């Protein structure tokens, strides 16, 4: 028979005081004093022991065995939820949008303390899932209760050129069919709408008021088509801000700055921003012979890059890679920058700005507490922040902009916004395509790479040992 542990008042009181101080410090940090309701239970666990928290330890063997596992599992899930929510989480780079700064297969330790963790907006969720339960493919969270956005004070704020993890802003609505979940719902609406009106007028020939109606009609037609064909596209679903997909990009524009891209160079308030060391653009490459494997490894050219070259005729390259390839005329016949320009998928989708990925703006990035004059020419840029992110009713009637039923000639923003872009500039779905990132979408800051494996190689041969432990802040 197992001997019961003797109750030592001094030890128990010491434990209680330490736990209580830590718990009160946590409550002070998150500024949520409702948590004081838990204090009597903490007191009971260590001092009074009126409640039999581990009653199952005195039960028969089958019950004791099962309950011991349940107890361990519940404790682990609660601990993981608490740590992931307020301190850090794991994130894996799923695509090449930040290459060659961060690589597909890099696993990141993401600090939520750096910018301050968000108080959960959808608190009832299954730990270790973002929005969907595996296998059963259903929501991993309950939409009620839903709390307003609030962020706990962190160690700092988002700085220019930081690499940031955030929730995908345009991920509020999507098609549920698996093959369409990765698509931008709004780009789909406009794309389908354009197909339904092949003989549409040239927007440049329309007045500002008529252009607004034209783009509204295009969007409405595409949206209606998606909703009507749910057999193909699936149910149209929505997600709250903190349950949207996690993205990782580099912050290249801060609140209050005016951003412009000219010949692929980013300018902030008229001054060129320093490009990341490993920034990539796509180049048309004509080969005389296959690139040697040793050279591919040295230049970081992946099988995905080669596939792009074979199918599209161009591939992403860093400035260093371009110089090296040009220095080997025996291997490479020519290397030419891809300057193709498409303005249909560029944000704002209903703005008719004729901006492209390499020539964009200028656009002012909204800053909390600052105002901007609203016109029919710029309302498309700021419609989504005003209407979707800050929850206002925005309508355009008879050439007038109405916010919450009243004519508005200016608007004062309630949140800070950021401009995020990938370092793989010609192969990144970023702010150029879906606009600003609101502060309530910011998740955290990657601190270091704790594991890295090359998807083109398997086993220990695919482990990128040199990247493990690398500090992300040093990747500039």
C-alpha cells in the first residue's frame, strides 16, 4: 500500500505564495482581473484541500489507469494552449515567398512576447490547431464567445524590415472546397466577374462614380456565381481574424509612411529602402547545358526553381546568383530580368490604378489616430480597412461617400496598419495583392530557426544543419 504524503504546512504555504505571486503578475500583465475568481481554487489546491482534485488516485485499477492518462492529457493541452497563446508557437515556412532569406522547410520559434500577445478573440479552441480539426475536417474553434481585439504590452513593436508572422487579412472569406481554400476569395470574385462580362467597357473611359458602380457590378456577379455553384467551390465560409491562415513576410512599410515601388525598388517617404541581402526577382534564363548540382547547391537553386524555368522560362534568382551565372557563359547563354506587368490582380482590385508588382503606388499606410481625406479616387484603397477591419458601414451613393449613414470627407483610423512583402519579390502573394495588414492580425516575431529540412532531399541528407539555431534578426 502506497503511503500518503504528509501535509507540511510550511512547504505548502511557500508553494501557494510562489504560485499566487506568479499568477497575480500574469493577471496584471494581461489586465484581466476576472482571473481573481480562480484564486480560491489555487488556495484549496495547496492549503485547504477541500476539493478532491485527484479523487481517481483512490479508485480501482481500471478507472485509475484511464483517469491518469486523461489527467495528463488535459494538463498537457491546457499548458500548450497557454504557452502558444501568450508566449511562443512553432511555425513552418510552407512556401518560397521569403526565399532565400527563409527557406521552405524552415521551422521557426515565433515569439508572441516581442510585440505583445493578443488576448484570444475566439478563446474556445483546440490547442495546436489554427482553424480546422485534422481527419474530421471541421472547425477547431467555437465562434461564441467572441471578444474584441486587445493586445497585451510586449517587449517592443513592429520595426521596419522585421520578419513578421500575421494572420492573412483577405482570409476572412473563402471557398470551403479543398482545391480552392488556398485561393484569394476576392480575386476569385473579380476574376469570375470579368469572365462573365467579356465586352465590358474600359474603366478609364468612365467617370469616378461610374467606375465605382462598374467594379461593384463585376464583384457582385463573381460572388453570385461562387455562391450559386457551391457544388464545385464548396460552401462560402468566414473566419475571425485570429483563426485565419498564418503568413510570414517582411514589414517594408510602417504606419504613417508613404510607400511607392519604382522599377521594383521600394521607396518610403521618397527615400529608397535598403533591399534584403537575399532578395530575389525572376529572370529569363537560357541555358547551354544543365546547371551543375554543386552550383545549384551553392546558389540555393531548388527543384521548384528549376521547374519554374522548365515550365515558364524564368526562375527566381538573387543578385549574387545572377552574377555567378553570367560569369559562366559555357553554362548560361543569357540572363534577363522578367519585367512582365499584370495589373488585374493588384490591390485594390476595384481601383483601376494600373499599378503592377514592380511599379506601385504611392500609397499612404494608415496610422492610428491620423486622418485622410476621402475621395472617389482613393476610396478603393481605404475601403477595406474602414469597412472590414474597423467595422463601419461604408456606402457610395450619388457620388458621395457615406460612413455609418453620414457623408464622410475624411476618416480617422482606429488601428495601425503595415505593408508586408516577401523577399522573393516576383513569387510572393503579399500586400501588393491584398493590401494592408491591420495591427490586430499581427501574431508574433520569428526569433530563430530550430529545425530545417530540404523538401528536395530526404532523410538526414536533407537536414540543413547550418541553418539550425540561426537567429532570424540576423537575416537582413
